[in-house]
């Protein structure tokens, strides 16, 4: 069934609410964020799209511009009365072409590990699975040691640490915040260091043995951990420190999407993290819209589950760091 796809407009809200009314038993989050999605389009941050059949809006999705090179595809919904007619596939192909026209080099999306129909659809569109992630959550932890935050002067040590990280290898160099995945580029890494978003755990000799990015969101009352890597006991200590950090900021919870590495999930479990309010696995797919860089291979899916001794995370020179609280900085 041919579908006419166009940018969304404010007057589409009744149709959006109709389409999303029965996505899950509890409803859908999209009506709550719809106005924000439309506003993002006016600021160049993303584009909400709708599809019409004979003038009736029957589908929607969003293309989020994470950077000039990357887009995240999300919010694909089709009216139940119009499913199994090829509309979702047309939307996906349109979104990929749309992303290419924007100048993006790569497009990614996430879907449940149980959503076999979507797995087949994205595969037909040339997308490949690059990882599986599960949500973990923890409550704030009052008291305890304050976090050690890295700064721009530690850029070389941080880059060496990440180059030897099996977690980053598995994830193809991606990190996640608020259900979206993107590359941890050199530019973003510098921003994180400048903004005090890289928290570290140090060994007895001052060497870097674990690291995580932390992304507080005061509006949602939560801290997202974008990635975490290091020696397992040190990761456990760092994960606990993030809970202390959330308590200092007066936030309600810590959330992290952990890759399918048993040792890493065990490390967070030991720090008091449990399955969140979504217990499935999220599969991440990607498609390069230009020739993929030689270093962009996805052999990371075959990395061993145990970090072993070749993680390269205790061989760096000691860091001279100060311990400081980030209390009062509730920005995302």
C-alpha cells in the first residue's frame, strides 16, 4: 500500500494519539513528547514524520540528528488497522534516504529482541545488528565517597584507556543516553571532559582502573550512565559512586543500558543495580550511508565476555586527580 510521507504538523496530534493509544498496555510515551519533537524540528535537531493513506494519517516516525554525521531513527508507529501492508518498510527506506540527504553518514535504531518482524524489515533495508543491551537501574545512595572527575588535561590517558576497553570494542565505540546510541567521538570526549561528565575509579597507585560517563537530567530526575568500563571490582566501586552522585544532586534514580557482557552486568549487580522497569533486551542496528571507514568494523560482537588481563586499563601512568562533588549541576 503506497503511503505519502511528509513532515509532521501540530494539527496531527489527534491522529498521533489515536495511533499510539494501544502500543503497550499502559499506552505510549510519544504523545507526551510530541510537542518537543515538533520543536526539535524547528531547531534542526530532528524531524518528526507522518504517513498518509488517502489523506488519513496512519503512521509516524522520527529522524533525530545527533550530529552532522549520525542520525537515530525512533518512534516508528503504524495504525493497527493498517499494519502488515508494507507501510513500516516504506517509512524506513524513506527515513534512510532522508538521513542521507541531510548529510548523515550512518543511521541507527533500536528494537526489542522479540520484535522479529522489525528484525527482518531492517535486515532487508541493509541494517546490521551491532549489539544487545539491557536496562539496569538503582536508587541514589546517600553517603559514601564522592566521585573523581577527569578533566581535559587527562585526554591522552582517557583515549588510551578507551582504546584498550573491551566494552567499547563490543559496542563499536558507541555510548547511550536516554535510549539513543551514538559514537563517542574525539569531539564528544573532549566535551565530556570539559563538562565534568567522566567519572573515574583509581587504583592504589593512582592509575585509571575504571571509568564511566555520567549524564544528569534534572527534569527527569535521573542520571544516565553512557558507558562504563574497567576492571570488574573497580567498575562495581564506580557504579556505587554514581549512586552517591545521584544522591548529591537530589535525583531519583540511576539508569544504564549495559551491553550483553556478563561480567559487566555482574559488576553493576554487585553495586546494587537491578533490572529496570523494562526487562527485555534492546538490539541496536546500524547502516552506513556512505562507504564505511576501515576502522569501523563490527567484529566487537565476538569479543570475549571476560575482560581478562588484556584490557589495557591498568597499564597507564598514574593520574593526578582531585576528588570533587558535582552537586548543584543538574544539567543534562
